[in-house]
């Protein structure tokens, strides 16, 4: 008989100061990178600038989500969601302002739309699981 599976380690709890520090650092980094791409990047067309803004925003959203996964801090989840929205908007903007072939741009719009729907389905599933976990934990009674 195999030994029982050990329980999951508890999530790291952050102090408010540490959480605000993480949010400030990620926010300042994102704003700096976006400002450089959108206003200071030499030789890039607007569609290229929007594409790079979307790409870096997607990376920042993924990093914020990874930190949220380790800490379960709600503001980090909201930051990750906001950065994903900026990413999707930038990618759509890049597609619609591009001077490339219309068929290729339509194909990219469909691919991006499928990606957005997959992410939204993932958010829906995670929200449902979180709600079930909260309901299960609410039923527990702590005895004094």
C-alpha cells in the first residue's frame, strides 16, 4: 500500500506592505516598458508598437498570475486580468491597423479570438472552483 499523499503546503500570506511593493514594482516596470515601446522605440510602425505592447503585457500578465498562484492575493489576480485585457486590446489594435494582406489579418483575428475565448473559459472554470472552495470552507465550524 503506497503511503498517503502529503497535504499541499499553505499559500504564502503577504503583508499589505509587501503586496503593495510587488504591485508597485510590476506597475512601474509595465508602464516603463509600455512608454518605451509606444513613444520612444525608434523605427517601429504603429502596428508593430501595438504588437510589442501586447506581447509584453501578456508576459507581465503571466508573471502576475504566477505570483498570484503562489500568494492567492486578490489584487495580483486583478492586475493579471487587467494586463491580459491590455494585451488582447493591443493585439487586436495591431491586427486592425496593419497594412498587411486582409486574409492574413483575418486569420490572426480568428486565432486571437480563439485564444481570448480559451482564457475566458479558464477564468470561468477557476471562478467556479474558487466559489466551491469558499462554500466548502464556510461550512466548517471552528470549535473554541
